[in-house]
């Protein structure tokens, strides 16, 4: 089979932006006992600007490459990165409001799962970068109870598509409540072209096996204006995935955003939580681009992602040298903000397991999430990262704007005076 993308291209994105994207390599054993080398690609920061720097950057959201003993590549595409209405210029309301809408599906609030048919024909599941997550284990149990799902997956593969699911459960609850545990078929990807195939396009197969799909609401909301209006009043759902003008966009409901924390008063604390929980892009789309809150969320996001990347790389560098004792590391780095995740990772270092940037990044992020739960911890985080409070940031921005205006005025005055003096044959100093 020929694929629309190659491992070489995916590696190119990572090497081009190593702070923003990464690849996780591991060896897995199939249910039939065969071993495979697996490469899983994902991003560290979800800000749109990084995904505009390479035409294939959006694919790095769980896309997986498996290489067999003969060196042959098998590529499994995931749901590509896509953005909210009004999150940035290319998804602005003004650009999309009159474009044709081809699909509107309720966005499920669960965990994306990818079913992989391995080279030895056995079936496994994975999240974006994990074969052993709890959601994976429960999905395999679900498949055993509902064997028609495996038949469906195999038939979709035979047609040249990669099926993708969302796992929802009362146990796996994020913001939207679910009463039952389900695997919901959300889309497929064409292996050869990369094209996205909506659930409705495979209705003949989904109906054959009675596969659950998201609610199709195109008839209720046939265009972008009607969706944006509905987002202000509809409750009980995260929002919609919209197929418009050849691209995917998201529309989130105000109900969901309020449930997820938009009403919190401490902007520094709330915005930090959003960034560390990968929710910042949901809220950016609801903010005016020229507003102070928009600029402040961008600022908090950049401070945190830059610090996470720098400290993750520092941890990898520390553990790249063998033979270090726990005591030596504790004494040398006890005052660093990454001390707690550094010591957590010592267990792996002691076992001889490699400490990757992705592993360090995730461990630091989890550590900072814990710090935010207590006042002493969050004060330490804000102080050491020098994240300004919202009001202080706004005052600083205003001061910079005022200084800019003064400097521009002085330049115009000086330029005018210089011209006046030069016209009289005098040298201006």
C-alpha cells in the first residue's frame, strides 16, 4: 500500500520544531507474540502557529508508524489537529460564515482511540501515544463483548480506510456526563490520500454492524452562523465537529466552556490550568483577538510551553550521563523548579530506561498540575516562572504601548526638525 505521508516526512517535522513536536519510540508485542518497533508522533504545544510551519504538521497528533522485520513501513493516521471557529485567522468566522458546510456532528467528550491491525493481522488499540492506557484496556474489553466492532474495523480497513473512535464512559468522564460506556466511530482516514471520511459516508457499513456514531445535525445547523448562534444556548454537549470548505473546525458550546472553568476569577491560575490541561485553544476561539484576555492567555501559554520544553531538555541532559546517584542529583538540583519530576524519573534512570523529552515534559506538566492545587505550590510556580498577574501584565502592556507612541512621536519630531534644518543648509544634531 502507498501512503499519503512517510516516516521521513514526519521526522522532518520533529527535527524542524523539536520543542513543539516529538516522536515516541517503543517496542510492542502483538497478541500473536510478534515484536514490532513503533513510532508515535504528537505535539507538545497546541498553538496554531506551530502547525502552519509545515504542511504535514497537523498529522502529528497520534499518527503511528510500525516497521516490521523486513523494514516495511505501516502508517496509521489519526485525527489531525484542527481548530475552533475564530481561533486564528484561517478559521475566522468572517472567512467561513458563507462557505458550504458538508457535515455537522456532535463532538464527543471522550478519549480518541485508534484500532491498529498489525502486520501479523492481530488487532490492538492505542491512544495518541499509549498502548497501555486504561481506556485501551476497557476498549479491548468492549470489543470482546461486542465482536461486531472488530468485524466493522476489519471491513473498513479492507476498503482502504483507517477507522477512528472516541471512548466515552461514566468512569472516563471529562466534562460531559455519559451514562453508558461506548466506542463511538467518529471518522475514518484514507490511507492513500489522507482524506477525512465522515461517519455518514460509511453509513452502509455502520448500519450493517450497528456501530454507534455521533449525532448528525447538519439538517438542524446547515451553516456556520446557525451553529455559532446555537453554541450560545445548547447545553449538555461539548460542541460540534464541522466539515466546511474542505477543512475540519470545532464549535464549542458556551455551556461546555463554562463547565470547564471559564467563569473562574483568577485569570493567572485559570489560564495556567487551561494550558497545562491542553484546553487553551478551546477558550482562545471565544475571545476577541484584540482583547487583553486573549493577549494574556497567549502570554501565559508561551511562558509555560517554553519553560516546559527547556526543563524537559535539561532533565534529558542530566540523565544522559550514567552513574549518577540519587543523592548527587538531589543536592545539585534541589532548588530547581523541575526537582520533583527530576527525582520521579530517577527510578527509570536507575533501571537503565531512557529518559525522553516527551516523558520528561509529561512528568513536569503533571508536577505543575499538582502544584496548582495548593497556594504555596502555585505561588512558587508563578514566581519562579515569572508569570505576571493579569492586572500587572495589562499595566505593563499599556506602558509598552505608551512608550511606543512616545518614541514614534519623537522620531517624527526629530525627522521633521532634521528636514527643516537640512533645508536651511544646517547640520542637525
